[in-house]
């Protein structure tokens, strides 16, 4: 079965831009929240967010789109620090809801101990310590031992995305290959039937080094947002198809960009799964749907599975946003500043916790009908 679905970004791994604010690490945001409001309030905040941002109705909705899977990003702290007693219950809840609505789940370790890249979405404060200290790699292997043992018999489980977007900096890629080799060995000691997803290096873009790790139930995962300045809207007013950074980007350019992955898949007899792709929505006036049509057609031609990034987000000016968008400018977003998005929760939570919890619910987000319709069209193929 070819995987086709969406990512549930920011439910179990919080990202600033998805919540309308600065991209500071999740752990730093929570430290700041706790300093002002105390540990008890922080625990209540986390529980209310998890219970309101995504619900069973969202799984039902994704299923009704025709999707067959969900990629579920999570922070390792969910298991080891944030919820020492009940963190697994949210993953269990997701798998239970998914099974009810005929969806599969890929568990995606989006933020590993020590951080596997230097960006906020790995909960990094600026260094990728995962590659500097072996203890963090060992912690991650032990974490997967625990998760695989816990969920290997879940009927909705598709498999395990070992680490999201590894970036090694000056470290040799052999370090990542060795880590993957050990992870595959240990997981298969516990569970031989589910898929293990290995992401390429450099934000899941370089995969040639993975050819020696291919074996049964191993899939190669890439992420693609090309051309980045268009899909992320880093440089406004680019249009697709059209000249972007002095290059003509149209369907054939996308096809040529993705063709090496197809050839890798064909030559090594291994599936390619596009774990992330998406576009910043600017009202559809800049060719967003053209880009989506062309990239989906190319995925279909090459036989790639895929999950769109992401299901739900505060509408913003940069980065790919949601199938469901919060459009208004409430006091919990404050696009005019000086404090943006989720950092407003810190000062308002104690007095307005119930209003904030309601604000998080999908009923307040507006469906992006154009993108949803296009995805539905391809989900059915």
C-alpha cells in the first residue's frame, strides 16, 4: 500500500511558527512559562494543549479526506521528562483513534536527546549535541527499545521514523550510518514486521550513503520543499511556475530534482517515502496549487508515498502552513507584536486558560479548501 497522508505537526512536538510565534525551542518556551506560572500551571498547560489542539474528530476528518496514514512528530521529552508517568498515553491514544478510522501511524522522533540538528524543531538551543556525545545516541536507542516494545502489537502502527532531519555539520556521515545500523538491529530484535524509516542527511535530502543499510522492512525517507524560497515564502512575490532565484522552476524542473531519488529507489529496490512537503499559502495567487499539482503528479509517477506538512497551523507569512488555518488576529496571536503567538500564553494562561484551550480547537480554524481538495484528488489515486 502506498502511504498518503498528513503530518500532525505541533501536537506532540510544539513549533513556534505553527502557533503563530517565534521559533524558539519548545523546552525554552516551557522553561519561561514555568518561571512565570510555576510547575503546576505548566503541567496543566501541557495537558490542556494536548487535549485540545488535536482530538479524535481530527483523525476522523483526516480519514474522510481519503488519507490512509498520519506521520506523528513527537519530542523525546514527551516520554522521558515531560510526562514520566503518562507520556505514552498520547501515542497510544493516537494509535487507537487511527485504528478506529482506518489510518496508519508513523511514529516520528522529531526531537531526539541532545538534538540531531541545530534548529528549533529538534528542540535545539543552537548545537546538535546528538553527534557530539555518544550518550545521546545511546539514550535514543534505548528510547526506541521502549517504544517498539510498547507499540509493536498496535494494529494501526506502520512503523518508526528513527530521527527527523539529521544534520551532522562537520561530523562524517558514517556516524549517522553507524547509528542507523544499530537502531535497525535493535528494533528488529523486538519487532521484525513494521517498517523502519531512515531519513537522509542534511534535512533528509542526501541518501546515497543509505544504500548499504537497505534490507527487508527498511524504507528511505526524504523531505522536499524545493524551491525553498517559493514554498517557504522566504523571498516574497515569486510565482510558480516562473523564475525563482534566476532559475526557471516548473514541473520538469521538479521532476529532474526528484529523479535521482527515483533512480535510487529503482536501483536499490527500496521504497521512497516523502515524509514532508508543503507550501506557504498566499491566497493561491502565486501558483501554490500549481506547485502542489506538479509535485503530487511527480510523486505518483515515481511511486513515492508522502505525508503533507502540516494538518493545522496559525496562518503566517513564512513556512508551510496548515490544511486548517487560524486566520484571525486574536490576543493569543498578536501579529502586530511586540510579543507574538504562543509566548502570549505565558502571561494570559492563569486568567484565561479555558478561553485559550477553546482557541486551540480545530473548530476555530478555517479549512484551506483548495489544498484539501487537491490532496483528496491524489489520495484517491
